[in-house]
C-alpha cells in the first residue's frame, strides 16, 4: 500500500508540473525559443550581401535598425568590406535618435562614420536628387509598430518613389509587426483624408510587416519601384514582439514598451482631441485624461461597455510635456487583459465617444483646417466617425459601418502576405 501511495504521489506531482509548464507556455509575454529566427538585416548580411556588392549604398534607418545582437546596422554596414555605404537617411528623431521630437535638422555628419546624414522629416520627406547623387541602391531598415498613422511606413513609401524616379533599386530589410500579423481592425483610409499620418487606403491596424506594406504600396498604390524585400526567417503571423527572441528597442520616445504599441492603434486617436494621451508620462497612450474629467466616473462608464480584453482603472497624472503639461489630469489607465480578444480601434473610439458624451461643454476635437478636416479625421481616416460621435450615434453602429470596406481590404491584402 505504501508503495502504491508513493507511486500515486509521484504521478500527481508530475501531473501538477505538466499543468504548470503548460500554463506558463500559454503566457503571451513568454519569450519563445526560435533558433532559426533571423531578421531581414541578418539574412542580408549572412546570405545576400551580393545585392549590395559593387554599389554605393544609401541606408534609411533609425535606432531600431539593429541586428539580433543589438549592433547598429549602420556600423555593421560601415565595417563590411563588401558594402560601400555612402549616405544615411533618417526619419523623425534622426538615424541614431539624437534629434529631439519634432526637431528638423536637414543635414549633418554622423560623428561615428563620417557619413552625411539627410533628414526625411520636416521640409522634405522624400530624398531629393541631390541627396541621392552618390547612391546606387537604397536600403530601408526601420521597425514599424503596426498602426496606419505611424509615419515611418510613409518615409519608406516616399523613398521608394525617389528610387523609382532615379532608376535605382530599393531594398527593404523586413522586421516583425510587433503587435502581430493576424488582427486587422478599424476603418480603411478614405483617400480624401490622405496625409503623412495616413497616405494610402489601408486599415488602421493593418496586420502587415514593413516588407509586406512595401509590396502593397508598390503595386496597389502605383509606385512601381524596383523593389526587393529581404524576408525574415522563423517569424509567424501570430507572433507579438515578445514571442520573438528580439529585445524591445523604442521605435520613438513615446513608444517605450510593447504594451504601448498594443493600445496605440486606438489610444492614439485621443491625439485628435484636447484630452491628454499621456505624453509626458512614463505610460504614454495607456494614460488618458484631462483636469475636467472624473476618473472614477469615466472608468465606470467604459467598463460598463463590456469591451473585450480590456479593463479601465481610474488614474491621475501630471504630464511634463504636451497637452495639460504641469497640470493634474484625471482619467483612466488602459489595462489589456487579453491581447487576442482586445479590439484596439473600437476601444479608442469608445474612449473618445464616452468622454465626448460625458463632457460636451469641455471636450473638443482638434480644430478643422481650411478644408473642414480635423486632425482626428486624419487619424481615423475619414470624416464620418467624428460626425457620428457628434450626432450621438452608438458605438456599435459606428464600428459596424467600417466593416464592409475592411472586409474587402482584407481580401486585397492577402496576396501581399509573406508569412504563415
């Protein structure tokens, strides 16, 4: 009997360990081991340097342009005897992240390599013929975050146009979509609302990598560049950033964590209003508020909507910069409880609509321009969502209205997907 009891005890212990191990494996934040995983940059440097050999190379990158060991792609290119790097190009914040947010520095010399650095943010967003005079091939290597209004993908598109005009090849070194490649959400951009925060008719949460978007832009948007995408190895569409072996490198100063990126496609709609989106705090886009808001009431109203995969907690904060800087703002913090169920865009519209309805005399959308377009319209990609919020249209009706165009776009997008 004692022997039988001992055997049963061992069986129970092993069963418990198996359950614990399985539970840990299902945690979305656990790093998976992908020994075969390679970024497009690593694939290029290991197997495809011939694409650059004998050519003068222009590199478009920023601090996210690192290999899997966190070495700068600029430095790796500069040290490689088979690569003749002649010029660097940077979006907002510069190639090495040394430029302040919104700062425009048209030209400077990189202190480490001595190479010229041209800004693609400010007066010109597209490489000029003068910038490309010593360039035979343009390479793009920047981490996107998966939202239509994150501008790096349009820096890529403008550079593709410049490459087409000069008749030189354009190469994209692909990187993961950090919020996965399976979920596609929100309205498809109305071309009448095209801007640098949304140039082309794609969904707000597009579920594509930069390389897939480059292929889509090149074909569907008529760029027609001589495009090569160097794909990753070992990335799958259901992977979030923390499911890869990569470390998080901030794509921009207000994108400090993966949690930020997950809420960003919806929470950034707050930028189109007079409400703080948490800039100037340690939790941008997770903290939402203003001095006139009752945080307890707002959290109660939002939680009552029963939005999937999210809970709202009353929170107060004092932004150091941007809207309401130096003033106590009351509102909520967004807590994503189930990233697979979470609907970021619908949640963002819900926050805007709920604050609008609670504080009609104090809430405001950003002012319209001479064409009657608000910055909120540019972010959401149309004018009707703002109109419906002002009319009192229900959240359910608003979300249903964008589904038809979204379904058609999903089908169009399929032929440009490169990963399972």
